[in-house]
C-alpha cells in the first residue's frame, strides 16, 4: 500500500513539474526577448542545450542515430521541430503576441497531429478537430480584430503551429532510439539559426535579464523538461502524458497574467475552452 502511494506521489510530482516547466517556456522567452534580439536568444539557447546534452550523453547513455537515412531524418526533424518552430515562436512573441495567446494557439497542435496521422478518422476526433479549429479562429480573431495584435505576429504564431505539427508527426516516426536524436536535432536547430544570423539583428544585454532566461530555456526547458517528458512516456500511459498538454495553455495564461499582467479576453478564454474540450474528444478512448 505504501509503495503504491509513493509511486502515485512521485508520478503526481513528475507530471506537475513537467506542466510547470513546459508552461514557463513562453514566459521566460518573453522575458529574455526584452533584453535580446530573437536570433541571439535562440542561438545561445540552442548552444547551451546542445552543450548540456553532450555533457549528459555518457550518463544517459545516449546513442546517436546511425549514419545514412536515420541521421538525415533526425537532422530534418530538428530543422522543423526545433529550428523552424522556435524561430516562428520567438518572432511571434517579439511582435507583441502575448505568451498566453501563443500557448492557446499551440494548444491546437496535439489535435492536428493526431487527426492528420490517423488514417481512419473517427467522428469523435473530427468533432474534436472542429472544436479546436473553432477555438483557434476565436483566439486569432480576438488578437487581430479586437486586441490590435499585428497580422505578422499572428502569422508567425500560425507558422509556429504548422511547424510544431509537422515536426511532431516526423518525430513520432522515429521509433528507434528517439532520445538519442536530441543532440542531432539541437545541432540542426542551431545551424538553421546560424544561417539567418548574418541577415538579422543580433544583440543581447550583459545582464541578469538576459542570462537567467536563456539559461532557464537552454537547460531547464530544453534539457530537463524534455528528458522528463521522455521519462513520463517511458513509464507507460501515453494518453495520460498527452493529457498534460490540456493544462499548458491555462497554466501559461495564468503565469502571463501574474507576471506580465496580460489578461486573456473573454473570447480568447472561450477559444481556449473549446480547444481543451476538442483535446478531450480527440484523445477520448473509444471501445
């Protein structure tokens, strides 16, 4: 009985920690962007994450993908899932899209990923997709039409959603040694950022306002939270792990309000609720 209780407590602690860490990503990114250009922040974050993974590789017994197609596929996945997604995400935050709105937009990603990967789409999942897309439309309309956010910012947000969805589909097809692809993927993201650096503003402040967020994103979110996610998946119930993402938009919105004072408008809250209900329909067990 005690063992079961201890396991339950550890599982609850791990899942709660993951949600908090993952939700903090948009908050720390927004904080860092107040003290650095997007590409400076992202390039240094990727470099820190890559160094962290290389140092942990012997401890975690990480094995890099074999040469040839597995390596090329890991690189391509990193370019989309880490490079393109993170670039568009930071550009959206840098063009005044709030962390709460970005988290709500990204809340549609698990719905799109599951529905697009499923060959025979059930009525439940199609209904969940419809709810999720309706919620997304509400959030985008509120942001552009009522709150005055820029079209460019929302476009970057939607491109981040598209990149994350495509990257997640690519990642799900890596079934052999997925954890071992992480260093390769971060290197791919780093190189993609490096391509754009000569053509983009590149500056950062030598202050805690930059160093704390970039270290948090590079080590805590990129390494610790990602490894925690893999651990949760390895422990078993993929449905329960996926359901954690239901909480991320709401937790991020609360953090955004408490830290930056950004309150989601009523229409955005309604959109978020539709997305969460859509997630419930998409991931509902069908007998």
